């Protein structure tokens, strides 16, 4: 089949079709030319849809339909998608009173808050250090800090499971060495007070380098003339950092906090592997609970309701963050 | 040569093409007459040499696959829930006791496994297997699995270290006496600077071992008919006692680290000097803890009251047959061959210490020999003596939540004990435990109503 010529722009379409139509009439094939003209017009109209269709079809199959179906499922009590009993808002009503769900919300919020409180300053500190002109082997350090982000969550969870083990784990041994009064028997996974901090430590290891790369790029894009002007005005290094650097990297900070919040609320692999999938009140997260309900208890309907509750929580928290950021921007 | 999208994209495309070609050309697993899923490495190794013999006898092809236990359960749950028969679906599945409850949520007619009462009766297995062992694999009297084991529990301890401390553990017949012996042991070793030498392995915030003790008293958090037993006064008393073992001034326990490697290291280094041991655990400690050969001993579990069982049960496996099984008769024959034939038993004895659930098989001389690991003690004979006394253990779709409820009550109880130091008021602690367990039971009841699918 010969390849079709490219579709001409609209202005030239009329002249092109006129030329072709005229030539066709001269050849005595008026009808054939007319249909070809229509075909070209049709192609012109359909081409964008054709090019968009692969994405649209995939989006409908794997995003839109599951989303719609999960809304429907959340209105049913189920044993798998096949056996359903309509309960209306029953799943949502139970969700509001479900102690484990609220424990999972509290744990996830605690994790997200602690994680962001530590991740952003650590990443910023590393980025500032790497941005220093005095530092040698900058690329090496940049790669070294970022490389932890290249490994999978499950791998990290297994490694930290070993590192945090009582008596034999590297971290506990170090604690025992430097703080003998604490000893080597900190039980990170069974002590309710230490469980989420253990997850945060593992999460920081994997994500600080990633945040640092963003912040480093942001630091490098701050206009140097502003620093020169600040120096001329007699600003100290701290004042420069506070009044030039921080406002300059503000959009990246907001982005990192937003992405970190969404990622924090979607936390699953780390606690699931670290705690061996055991149901615990002190380490359960929203997505872990969703998984346990859907794939262990087999209640897909209730799991869908948890999923939609998670959507609402993330939406509300993100909205508040954006509003606060915008309000501060207005004040500034 | 140049590529207009850049070299990295070209390299990625080449890698993708090669990977795609390798995946496409990989030979598919040969279609089999029976597909078996197992999760335990020791079982897999025991069955693998038996498969060719069975294939030869019946002129069939059998695929034996090993999967991670959780992955196996999730895949099977998804297959059962989807309701669509799949080529990948197994004909026989070994299931771990802790993962079984989830399959019991639907009404009996919709449970994904085949009911086996008739087959067990017809084959005579029903009368030969220890009756209480059908409990975990049954719902409302309908049996869905053939037990692979019994897993009676004993106490295994470092005889050398207890002797050195001047403690004779065998005289401790009750749990309070055992606690006293452990306190004496602790004081002796702490006095000599061994701060990480602990008398007993027990976790502080997980109720797995608490449930082992409760089973001794005949208490299942949820029984086979869905009744909740958290409000039983003996549950509160056991919880209060357990909390004082693992917390406060009279603490004599510590938790083992994750994994069998760390646990056996704790054992050989003398960090954990006694522990509750079902037969499967003995296999691992003998394999990885050879350094303490001859220094170990075992004894029946202490009891709370004379009517309690001197043993309990921990862990377990069954063979189940999904309703989509292509050839149930052939699958049943394979199960009998792997579990109860002479060849199957020989393989089991070579790879594990696990006692079979059929009483006449215990007469084998293998189970009556002196064990050098235990200083010449006839370890298997102790298990055989205790095996008929194992209490029935039930599992339910709500078992994980019942465990969670017990964990929560345990955390509160240990916090209470830590808070009160030397002045723990036993009656107040028990009263609090009763209240916490009642709260948990009420929550569990509501949840079971929410989950019930009739």
C-alpha cells in the first residue's frame, strides 16, 4: 500500500482539493475524486483522535474503568468481584467507626510528618554541601547519595530488617557501642514507640538522595547576582540563605513536600516487608490495611472504600498544603 | 552510525528487544496432569525425589512448584475470588495454618477448596489421623484439608547454662514455677555480667506465644463456630501472667531476631536459653545450631492448672484440593503417596523431624532413638508422648484481627506492668486485662458481623 501524502494545512486544503478535483473532472472521474476528497476531510478530522486513541484506550481500560468499578464495589460487601451483596453506604459507615482504620490513618500521618520533617532538611543540607565550590569529587558524592534511590523498596526493607535486628544488627551494635546504657537490644519492630521511626529510617535512606538532586538543581539555578547584591548590602551568610536561597528554591521545596506527602500516605512495601505482613496496630498503614482487607480478608468492597477514603485524605492534605504555601507566598 | 533519538534510547531499545526475544522464546512449563504448589522448602525437597516414582507408577506428568507462602496465599485468594478457571491454577496446594482463615470467609458452598469428609472416611484416614488436627482445616464440621503434621510443642533449653546457674528446670511443672526458675537463672547470670543472657524466648508485643499458652488451656480466640473467647476469665489471667514474664521487674524473656540464622546464633551464644519448640523448629536448630550439640534438652511445657495440656501446637500445614482440580482421584493418590506412603515417610524422616499425624507411623524405630543433639535424650519419644494431647486449634477469617486484638491487650498489659514497677497489683492487672479484652471482643464481634458473608 503506497504511503499517503502528509495532510496539508487548512489554508492550502481547498486549493489542493480544487486542483485534484479539477484534474479528476478532466479525467472523467468526478465521483471518485469527490469520495477521495471526503476521505481526506475525514482523515483530517479523525487523525488527532487516532493518534490519541492508544492512550485513551489504555487510560479507559486501566484507569477509568477500575476507578468507576471500585466506586461501585465500595457499595458492596464482597468475597471477590464475583460474589456481591449490596450494602449502600454501609462500608463507609463502618469505616468511620473502624478502630484499625483510624490507627492506620494515625500511623501514616505520623510517618509522613516525621519523614518530611527529617527528609527535607537533611536533603537541603546535603545539597548545600554539594553546592559548595570548596568540595572536590562533587559528581562522585552526588551519585553516591542518589544511588540509594536506585534500589527497590523491598530490598531496602530486607536490608534494614537485618540492620535493625536485636543484638546482631549493625545499628543496634553501633548503639550498644556508643551508648552502652541503651545496649544492643532495642526492639525496633516490636516496640510500638520504635516501629514507625524504624520505617522512617529506612525511608530516609532510600529517598534523601532523590530529594537532594532536586534541591541541588534548584540551588544552582538561583541567580548569583542576588547573592552579590546581598553581599554588597552587608547580608551575612545565614541572611543570604534565608532571604535569597530559600525563596529561590521555594517551588522545589513545595514540590518535594507535596510529592513526599502523597508518597507517605501511599506507604506500603516498607512496613509490609519489615513487619512480615503481620497485623499490628502500631505499624499498620492505610495501604497495608487496604491490602490486608482486599487480598487477605477477601473483602474487595471494603478495601475499595478504604481506597476512596485514602483519595479524600490525600486530596484534603495536599489542598491544605497548597493553600498554606500560596498564603505565605502572598504574604511574602 | 547515528541514531536520531540518542544512544541511550538505542541501547534501551536493543535491551528491550533482546529481553522480549528471550521471554518469547523461553520454553513454557510442560502441561501437567497435576500441578502442586508448596511453600516450605523442606517439604519441596522431600517431595521432589518422589515425583518421578509417582509419574512412572501412574504414567502421568506432575509439576511441583515452590512459592513464597504469602505469595501462594494471595495468588490462590485471587484465583478463588475471580471464579474463572485458569490454566495456572493448581490441583493441589499446601497451605500454612496462619494463612488458611482467609479462605473460610464465604459460605461453605463457596469455599474454594473441595470438602474432604467423604474421601477421608472412605480412605480410612479419618480414623487414623489424630482427630484434633482436623480443627484448623475445618469450618462448621466440613474438612477442607488433609493434615501434614501435628506440631506438638515442648520446651527446649540450654541444659549446660541452666545447670551452671544451679537451676533444675525439669522440676518446674507449672508456669509460675518456671518463672521462678527463670528469675533465679537471670539473677545468677546478671550477677556475672551477662546482661543479654535471657532465660526464655518470648515476644513483648506479639501474642503468638500467648496463644500457644492459651491453647494449653483449651482456649481459641475464635472457635470453629465463630464464637469469641477473649472474655474467658482464664484468657485475662494468662495475659496478666504473660505480661509479667515479658515486662517489668520480673522480666525473664527477650525476643529473638528475625530469621532462623539470628535465632540459632542467639541460642549458641547463650542469649536465649529456653524456648517453646514444636517439632519443625527442632529441625532448624539441629541444622543451624550444631555448635550446641549435646548441650540441649527438652521437657514438656509447664501448665497453669492440672487440667491443662502439657503441650500445645504451633504452626501447621495441610494439603487442599481446589474445586477446579482437574483429576481429584489422581490428586488424592498423589497426596497419599507424598504424605503417608513408605517412600514419603522415608523422605520426611531424612529432611525433617516433623511427626506424621497418623499414630501407627510413630512405631517406626526412627522415632525411638537417642538423639545426640539432646544429650542422648529420646526427643521424638517425648513428642510422641505429647502428640495425642495437642489441643484443637481453630482458624477463622477473623483470626488475624483476633490476634491483633490480643496484641493490643498485651501491649496495654506490658505498659501497665512497666509503669507499676515493683508494685504490680495482680488483681488490678487482671481486672484491667478483662476490661481490655472485653473491649477487643466487642470490636471483634462488630467486625465479624461486618465481614460475615452469607
